[in-house]
């Protein structure tokens, strides 16, 4: 099929060339050290394209056609010497036979090109695929890497926390949930964040001490991170992609308006898109990591209990 297609294209080109070169004398000249035919009379673009194509695909050969004598000339060039040998071989053959030869050579060239393309495709590196939240690594309070794959098979509640926020008492409710459900495969992962009016300014040691002394927190605390912006943790990038912002809960309009006003005044942009709105935003992740529910900061920990029980089943 390919050879037949190329045959037809070649035949059209030769016909265009013949009509454009009536009574034209053919002589070889050297252009860019490769001999190509030159016609004293003007040529149309089809004829020029034909000779450009045959020159490339036939390699080291240029084919000329004498329409009136029905003779076909192949001017051979030798790239090694870059010299035109002035060897002219005359063939008395019918046009169909000549075009068949050209078509076969074109088909062969296309074949080789396809093989090269396939070889290049085979050697191209394949982008590494991620399978979700369990491919993410975070750092604990000591700066050591912790793979979230360690938590496969558990229901996770991931919270961004702060020590000097009006919502900080939520630590108490979080600890109550943790103690009630931890033996059933429930974990809370808390990530301190200082992006909301600087309400988590302390060091990791100071944060850990505060949580332990004031709320007797026993669930794990991790290294301080950003949850929004250019330096945000990959974990939060993933969480926001999987569980976009769906609006504030009913009954929280006044609190929501205050948060939006703060972000507009400070020009953080955290009132836009899927940004985390404030401290104590929450993401509930199923045992297989495929279901992620988002809860805004004003949703109290005890309001999550029904969803946690459902995921623990």
C-alpha cells in the first residue's frame, strides 16, 4: 500500500516536471558541493520538489527526464570526492518501469525512517508514575524522613496546626479522637504551619513541648511546613488536588467572612482557589488512600466521628 501511494506521488511529480521543461536543455551544475540539475527555463515548484526529493532519497544520484526522446538520465555523484563524474547512463525503458523503481526506493526509505523512529521511541525514558499519597515522604520533628507508605491500611486525619490560634483548643478534641480510635487503625498526622498571621512561630522542640504540656498530645507531630504557595509541601499539593475547596460549612458565614477579610487585607491570596484557609484544616484519608474528604478549620474534631467510623469499617 505504501509503495503504491508513493508511486502515485512520484508519477504526478514527473508529469509536472515534463510539462514545465518542454524544450529545456539540461545541464549539471554544482550547488553546495552536490550536483543537481539546472534548467535554463523557469521551472514550476512541482518539478523542483521532485528533483529535491529524488536527490535526497536516491542518495548520490540525480534523475533527469528527457520528455521527447523518452530517455532517462541518472547523474551519479560521489560524495567521497564531492566531484561530479559526468557519468551519464542512458536507459531506454518505459516510464512505468522507471516510476516503479523510484516508488520502491521511496518505500524503502520510508521503511528505514519508521524503524529509526521506533528505535528512538524505545530508548526514550518513561516518566515515573506515582500511585498516590503513599509515594510522599515527609519529615518528623527530628528532621528524619518518614514515608507515608508506613500508614497504608490506616485511616488518616491530616491537620495543619498552630499553637497561638483561636482554634488551638481543637488539640483537645483531636487527642480525644486519637485515643478512642487509634487501636482500630486510626492515625492523626499533625503539621505545624506558620503561614496564618504567624501563629506558629516556635521551633519544633517548642511546639512539641507546648502540645505535650497543655493538651497532653500523643499523636505524632511533624516538621513545620508551608501548606500554600511556592514552597508548600508536596503532601498538601496532593491533598488539595484530590479534595478541592468546596466552600465553608453552613452556619459558619461570619467566621468565613472574617477569614476572607484577613486574607484580602494581608494579600496572601489564601481566600482563592483550593488554598488552605486557616489553621486546623483537616483531610480524612481512607485505608486505601483513594478517598480523601476535606473539612474546613471551623469543623470541630467531634463532628468528624461519624465519617471516621464509616472509614474504619
